C-alpha cells in the first residue's frame, strides 16, 4: 500500500547518522503510525515532513504536517486508549483510537518521550525522542 498515493507532497529530513537500539518491530509500528496519521489527517495537496535527527543528547524521529491540526485542549488526552478528538469522523478516517496509545507505550518502553505540538487549522508535529544510550552513533 502506498502511504500517500500522490495526494500529498512528502519530504524527508535526516540529520546525523545513528542506529536506534530497540525492538525493530515495535519501533517500526510507532514510526509508521505517526506517518499514516499525518496522511489520514492532512487534506489532499498538503505537505508532510518526516525526519530523523541524531545528536549527542538524543535521537528524534518526527512527523510534521500542515493538516487540520488539533485543538490544544485535546492534546493531553490524545494518548489515552480509544480517545478520539471528533467521534463523528471515526467512520470517515478509520482507526480504532488505539494508535497513539500504542505509540506512547512503545516510546516509553524505549525510555523515550512522545511530544505533541499542534495548532487547529495549521497542522501538527509529533516527535518521539530517545535518550543517547538508545543510540549507536555511526561514523562518517
């Protein structure tokens, strides 16, 4: 299945090279969930940026979009199981309301944190930050 099937412009940003130590299956699930959410909630023609930054203090994977955004009042509850910002959109967008709860669980199991920033009507940025001990820096 194609992630966006040409409906969005996509960009990839990579800053620094490091291997992220952990469960490949779990981390892939978390990464793909954030990317698919961006596709789901960004209208056709929108832009989605997927990035990885590896530094001395942490590694960060992020997905940023210029989609519908989220009212800041909902952000603290987004990682609760079955929580949906707009229950009326459930049929339209699909999903079970478990995705971000699973992402948070995976990130926590890997000693990281999930950071969510969003502005209604302007888009969102979801970032998973992992501490330096979880990184194996690659030599140039």
